[in-house]
């Protein structure tokens, strides 16, 4: 194996993956295994050195601590407990690690079969001995809030996976990784005693990966996060279903309703003063769920302009007649902007600051365009188009498009000033781009 292979170079195993995504963690673990001089001063291991009498010293410190400080000492003991336990069982763990060497080739064959490896790690880390290492629902909630994700938010799968990765990394800081790694190694002897050598290798491999590749997730961390995520989603679902029952809607029926049926139900609640008052009272009594619903709606409204990038949504763009009617005024506005800010339209490609300045000047021109086209009647026509599109996408199972459309509709329904509506402004810009592109294209 090339000792100088770079993290982003193709892996030496020939898989075609980058080295850091394939055999890096395993190779690092090999270097740190007992067979490869674990006590070498410069080798990285999950466990730092510590005085043999540290447990006794901590207990003595607690006994002699001033009144009111015992709680802080207890917290320190709890934080260092994995290390203390590891120190007590270090010889046992090292013996188990040495015993694994006879099964290295079997493990390497498993790693080369990524599908089988991931399936086995999922099954292994679902077992009860790892339950204490899982992230809690509250930790998952805070992490997802930090990265701006919600289980009810309609986003593409690839974006969702990357967002979950960011949430995992926000939880798995250096201290957490160190504790998790030591706790994994503490479980190693019992799996070896049960004759589960391959699972022992997975535990050891993930322990080293967790501590040595701090900028990456791994199957163990993902599984620990998944349990907390599933529990959090279930908690939210139970609360939401309880609220639905409270307002008189059976959750099973709600899940089977079409978007048109949901619209009709909401309109019926809005039209009945008693039902409307009841819904408002229930929402007021559940401020957390109300805040979450408002936040989700705001995100959908912000993301709604992504709808205009979809090929299947081109029918939402302005008609050719509407573009032609607005074009003279739009060109006059551009001419005025060019005269007052000529530097923005000349020279090399504008830098980020110049691009931002250009957008701040040009964007109002599309606001004026929206104001000239979108009368109340035209907005209602657009809402009807959006609802038809939403119903089609929802029926086909395309929840991403349906969610984007819900955001657009929500932004339009109370609109009384089209010039300031973000979606309408973006719709005018997208229509202008599509029109000029079609004009410029060769016949």
C-alpha cells in the first residue's frame, strides 16, 4: 500500500472511491492496533494516558471539597467515568483487540462489500448494549434546529441526507467522540466472549473511525443519530395527531385526504365562527406546535421560488402577451439604471459586492412589473393554477414539488401589494429570462 496516498486520492483497494471514504479509517486503525506498537508515543489512540489512582483521587477531592462544590465534583466524575472504566479494563480490551487479528481478512472482505457491511452495522448497533450511546430526541431537535431542518419540510433526498450529516457532526464534537469511542471499546470483550468476532471488528473499526476522522460521520454515529431522530419524529407525530383529534379530524382520514379535500375542510373551519374560534384556542394552547407550524410555513414560502426552476412548472410563467406588455417599461427602467450606475454594467464580470448591488437596484424593476400585471383577479388565476399543479404533484407522490407549491400559495393568498411579493417578483424574473432565452435561441 502506498504510505503517502492522499485523503482525496482513489483508494488503493480499487473501489473507485476516495481514500477517505473507503479504507482510510481501517488503515489508521491498523497502524494503532496492538500488532503495530500501540504504545508508540506518536500513535493516535482513542484513550489518553491517565494516572492509575485517578478514581481514588477524584473521590478524595469530593470528600474534601467545600460545601456546595460536591455537585461539580460529581459532574466531573460522571464526565470521566468512561475513561476510568476503560483504565480498569484496559488489559481485557487489549487482549480482545489482539484476538481479533485472526479474523482480519474476514472483516476486510466484509468492508469491501459495502451493502453487506452497512446492513450488518445497522443490525449490530440496533442491539440493546448500544442503547445508552444513542443521541436523545432533544439533542436531535437542537441539532436539526441548528442546521435548519424539519421532518415536515419538503426537501430533496440528497439535500436531506447532507443536512442530517451536518446535524450529526454538530453533535459529535471531540469530547463526545472520545467518550463514544471508549464506550464502544468497553463493549468489545463481551462480543468476543460470545464468539462474535466479525461484530467485534465492526465495533473496533467504528471506535477508531469515530475518534480519528472527526470531520466525517460513520455508520455507528449515523445509527446513534437515527434512533434519536426516529424517537423525535414519533413524539412530534403523536402531538400532531392529538391536536388533530382535538379539532375533530381523525389522523387516519387526514393522511388519506387529497389536497383538494384538505382545502375544503380548512375552508369549512374558516367559514364556521365556532369551529374557527375553537381552532384558534387550540393553537394558542399549544404554542410550541404553533411556532413549529409557522416556521415550516415561512420556510416553504422562502423556498417556493425553487418551483420556478422546474421544467414541469413552466406553465406558471407569464404569457408572451404579458411579457410584451411589460417589456417597454422594464427596458426603460434598465436604461435609467445603466445611466445612473454605469459601472455595474461594464468591465469584467462583477464581483460578489457588485452583483449584490446590481440585484438591489434591478430587483425593484421586476417588482414594478409584478405590480402592473398581477391584479387581484390575475393573482386568483395564478393561485388556481398553483392548486392544480399542487394536486397533480401530490397525487403523483412528488411531495417536494407539492411543498414548494404550498409555500407559493401561502405567500399569495393575503397579498395586497404585488410589487413586494417575493414569489411574484421571482416569477417575473424567471419569465423574463425564459422569454429572452427563447428569443436568443437559434430557430
